[in-house]
């Protein structure tokens, strides 16, 4: 087969096929997470980013080059989620700018478009890091430029640049040591390669049943579905040594997935999803006395929809008034805030501190550029500070600021929840935008942050071996602690964070953390740091048992 040019109709097919190929591999891409925590979302972010563009492309009445390019660029920019999603949107933006005024794409124009794509993406990132999706894109563009005068067949050209993309992806662990130690290649680069492969297959005229492939991939990635859930409190026998807890947990894992295994001294909470509840109970009773035993049949449990209070006409009137103010610039206030967080407790805290609009999101739920813009439109203010509160949402926030036309958006690059809270506390409505911006940004480094969750696979990080299911504490600079007992991991983490006589230690406990457990940890921290103010708050955040800040 020989292909000298690509017209708008074929480019449309290639784009949609690339998006579908990316989608079927999204769960695998999610698993390529350096830290083995349950928040891998690169594949989801890239898929949702490109799906936003696909929706616009599918709605086109006129499939000629310019409107097609506009749909791809606009849809991906506004739908961008996460760092990899934003970078992908910028690659598409640069590519489409280079080809939008032409009727067809040949090899020389394709080379120019690749180069423009990379330039645009690198400019969008303040500190580009090699060993990422940027590296894969750059190496692919460089190879395209190298062979530009040697081939004029887009089939041959595509085969060569795809091979380079594969090679550059395999090289990412050599450029980014954390990838090498974790034994993975870059997830964003993997997503880009999957997109390019799908587009190339469409250029070759291959008719691929992506729906069947998606189902096959989903079956590969599907986690076991257990029939029962066993939960209990277990008081260990007096002669049972704590050092044998790992062996006990290992035995339980033979019967299913251990969701919780938290012991303090001789008593602990156990939660196991299993097909053999009797075996779990029999194993547990051989180690101690069981209390508060609950066995649930998961296959009979139906989702319960929380009824929302319709609030009658009064709520409708209030909403109408708020919308009227938001749409009338003469009624706008000087300053407003939009914050991103997940968890009803955290949302309430941000509201109490002055946030106008809270976007539900964070780990595993990165809001899109469009989501941020929609929240901004609801805030009746001329100057709006956006607090991403997650390093993977900063780029999307900055992209929203670039797209917003009627309000002045200022992104404070808060990388986590405590930084966002600290920024709100340090805001002063009596000073100007620039002074407030500088003040809030300068104080970001004053907060040390740690987060506690569980590992989803075996790996090694910074020389420390981590087993699937173990409790992990991750700080601003990396791994802080690993262990089998949640309380011990939290205490060790705080000890490392509180080396220089801190004044305040704030603990936010998550939706899966019992209040009694959180209070016990706070009490122990208070004993260890008698001169420090200890604050305990319900955050309700998913994924992370605890978020801790030290100031």
C-alpha cells in the first residue's frame, strides 16, 4: 500500500481510531504508576481529554480540514484532565495549527506538524521533564525531521516514526530513575504511543473492532469479584506475638482481598472480601476472640441512592438570584476562590475558609479545564484565585486561566490539600491581587505534607521494598514510611516531618478511617509533641486514610 496524502476525511478516521485505541488500553496505562498507590489515573485522564475532542468531531456537519482541526483543538483543550491530558491537548493544538489551512497532509507537512506539536507542548510546561510523554513526542518529531527528505510515502514514514516512538518509550526509565526503580515505562508516553498506533492502523485502512478489544482488555484488567465481605474486631490471644501479624495477614490473603488489617497492641480491625467467609472466620478465631462480626453478601447488596432534598421553591429562588448576580458584572465582588478537593469534610473546611465554589476532584478524579471554567463562571468576582490542591491539576488550571476571557484568573500552584488551606488562611482582602498572589505562593513551602494509603502491587522505591497491601506514607519529597500497621506508619511519618519543632500538626482522616482510630493517633501525637498544637479534622477523602500537614 502507498499513501501520499491524508485528507480531512481520513484524518478524522485516524483521530477517532487513535482515541479508541487509547481508550481500550487506559486501565493498563493507569497501572503504570511509579508509586504503587490506588490513584493511577493517567490513562483515564488522557482518554477523557481526547474523548471531549471526539465528541466535537462527531458533531461536525462539515468535515473539511479547518473545522476538523478546530474541533480537535478546542475539544481537547477544554476537556483536558491531568498533566498528561493537558500535554496531549497541547500536542494536538500544535499539530492542528500546522495543518488547518491545508487541504491535505503530505510527509513534509506532517514533519512540520510534529515539530509544531512538540514546541507547543514544551511551552505549556514550566519545567519540562525528560523521560515523560514529552520525550516520546520530541524523539518522534526528531526522527520525522531526519527522514523528511528520504521518503514521500506516509505508510513508510508512519512505520519509521512509530518504531522511534516505541524505542523512545522504552528509554524513558533510563532518563527518569524513579521509572527504572519501579520497573515501569512512562504512562503518558504509553498513552501517546497507543494513540499513534490506532491512528496509523486507520491510515492503513484496517477495520478493527475496538469494542471487542475493549471488552477483552477489560476482562484482563478486571479485579476479582468476591461474593462476601467479612468485617470484625479481633482481640489477639495473650500469647500471640505481634511479629507474627504478617503471617496472619498472609493467610487471610489466601482467601481473598484484605481491605483492612489495622492492629494496635493486641486488638485490631479486619476487613476481607472473599468467596470463603467460613475459612476467614475459622482462621481468625484461631488467633483470638472476635467481636462485632459482620458478614455481607456482596451480590445481594444494591446501591442506595441518597435522596436529595428538593428544597421546594425557596431553593429555586435563591439559585435564580445567585445566577443573576453571577451574570451581572456590576454586582461582582473584587475577589473569589475556586478550590478542588474530594471529601465532604474537606469541602466544608474550604467553604468555611472562604471558597466560593468547590470542585469535587483530586486523586483519581482530576477535573477538566472545562470543569474549572464552569466553576469560575459561577463566582461573582472580577479576580478569582484557583487552588488546584493537586500537582496533577495545576496545568489544567493554568489552561483554564489562559482560556478565560471575562474574569482575571490567578492559579496558586497548590500541590496538595494543606497547601490550599494555608493559601486561604494567608489571603488578605485588603491588599492587591499581585501582593496576595506573591504572599500565597511564598508560603506554600512552609507546609510539610504527608499522605497515607496502601500499596496495590509489589515494588521497590528509593531502596525500600514494598509489598502489595502494605501501608505507605508519601511526603513532599517521596516515600516516608512503609509498614503493616497503619498507626505505626502515621506516627513514623509525622516524626520525619516534625524534626524542627513544629507549631501545628493537622490531621485529616479519610472516609474509610474510623473516628476512634484517628482520635487515638491524635492523642499519641499530642503526647509526643506536648508543645505543639494538634488539630484533628474529618476530611472524608477517598484513597488516602490520612492527610497530614506540619507547620
